[in-house]
C-alpha cells in the first residue's frame, strides 16, 4: 500500500468521506443551512461574549500557536508603548482580556480583528505583527475549512479563489493540468499527495499550518486523530498519521530515514513492532521539526521504547495542542464575528432572495462608491454585473468583492459563491435540460 492509496483511519474511504469524515463540534459553526444556500447564523460561537469579540476554550485546551500569538502581541505592544486599554478599546473588550490573552492565550480573541486593532498603534511591518498576521490567517483558514458544507473539492476551490485566479492560471502555477484541477475541485478524483502539496505551495496557505494539515486529511476522508486514539495507538499508526499531515508518501519518508518505502509501509501496519533505533528515531523527530522537549516528542519516544504503552493525560493534553492537528484543536475554533451592518445585509439577502448583481449594487452604495468608481477599481464595465445580464465566474466574484472588503473567509463571500453556483447550475439545466 502506498501513501497515495491511504484511506480514512476511522472508517473514511477516499473522497466520499470528505463530507462526513471531519467530525466537528456543531455548537461552534458560524454557518447554518437555509434551503440550498448557507448563511451565517446570528447566534454567537463557542464561549463568545455578548460583544462577540472573545471566547473561552473548552477543557482548558489552548493551541500552541494561540499562546505564541499572545506573547507576540505583548512584546510588540510593550516595545511600542501601547497599553492593553488602547487595543481593548478598539475591540470593545476589557483590558484584562488582553492581559489574560497575552499571559495564557485565553480568552480566545479573533486574531484578525486583534491584528487590525494593534496596527492602528504598531507598524504592520513590525516583525511580530507579521508573524501574528500569519497565525491569524491560519485561524481564518481553519474556520473556513471546517464549515459544514466545505468538502475537499470546495476547499481546493476556496484556496484558488483566495488568489483570485482562474483555474487555468492556478493550474499553470501549480504545474497541474487544468482538466485535472477541474476534476479535483469537482471531486471526480483526488489528487495525489505530491500534487496536493504543489497546490498548497502555490497558494497563500502555509504548508506547515494546521489548515494545510486538515486539507491533507480531507483528501482521504480521514478524521483528525483524537486524544484517546493518540493515547492508545501504536507507534506505526502514529507514524502514518504524522506522515500524512506532512503531505509525504512512503518513499519520501523512507528516503529521509534511510529505509525503503515498503519498510515504512510495514512499520505503519505494525508488522514490525519497534521499527526505530535511537538514531532513526532522532531523524524522524527532526523530520517532523519537533522540539526535543515537546509533548509530542515525548509521546513518540515513549511509544518507541515501550510498545503498547498508555501515555499520561498530561502528555496527551499538551501533545494535542502542539504544532500538529488533532481533533481537540477543532473545539477551539470560534465563529466568524460579523458587524451589525453585514448581519443586516445577510438577512436582507436571504429574505428578499437578492441576486448577485442586486447584492453588489447595495453593498457598493453602502460603501459610498459610484458605478464609475467601482468600475475603475475592478476593471468591470459599469452596470454589466449589477444589471444581471450574466452570472460571474467564481474568480470574478472574488475580485469584485475586494474593494468591498470581503475576503474569501467572509460569510458574505461564502453566501454569494454558493448562491451564484446554484444559479449557474439552474441556468445550465434550463439551457441543456438533458
């Protein structure tokens, strides 16, 4: 068995599992279905306060990158003489929330909004601010990739649309055929892991991020490993899981460790109970880019030294919040925070069944932009889209929404992409009913 044939560890099988394989905590989703269109729920996400800016994390679990974000914010804030109250006032929260976030990583802040608030006082080119923005982007992608309707193919589409690119242009950048890319997005067939890796590297995604790891799991309909599974799994099962999270096949891992690819397969299947000598184990940990003192490193070493060992709860809790994705991390994802204006707009779009053109016109006018100004910013003819004479392609929608400050993660963008996809399908059916 090669990595390209990997199937779900918990019963998933290929692309069919991608719609049901990722087990999500229902209470934290920010979108709810209405008919065939998904719209953001007005209800707040996990632990959000009435202000909708902060949230608590269940079970006391705090991702390592969230703790890092708190330290980065504190360092930059103190270096530039910015008080917690300055940033808190921009977010509508208490200064004590900023203090606690910096010290403990909780309550969970919406990092994108926090970065925007901080850069009012701190240069966005500040080294810490750049890293904080990268962490915030990872948080946004995790939220987007875990929406209920976000299948593997749709995730690939959104990854392309974040670049505002046509299929042919993205295919050229990623060195894949445009027909193959269409098949991947339509879930006709899955890309090989090596192909998916090129696509990730050609996108805005950080290949090492948990969002990229989640995308690799979605490809095979594989559930993120739970803490209970981590506690009880064999070393071979853990090797396989971490290999897939890294986007490597048997040959690539074998080359890094000095083994043939069939040997790696036998290790993962448990044919060889303790495959690694100390030197090889060190190579594997280095390949994973794990610090020597990390909890996941300890877990790997203990499983290597004591076959069938059950790890302590303390090691498990720290390991699942480390740099690799586990099921418990999904419990820390908060709902998208909408402004009152956008919440009102979404309700109006749903209640009136507004077309894309009508929505574009209303949003443009709310931004105080004339048709001429908007046309100059986007390059599209005045009234061409708003008049409803055609249904724009997905990449055109992504481009048109930029001046309106709606990125690929915004619920209004999601709604419009879903709406136009449905409208396009209905139009094609009328023109070609067979």
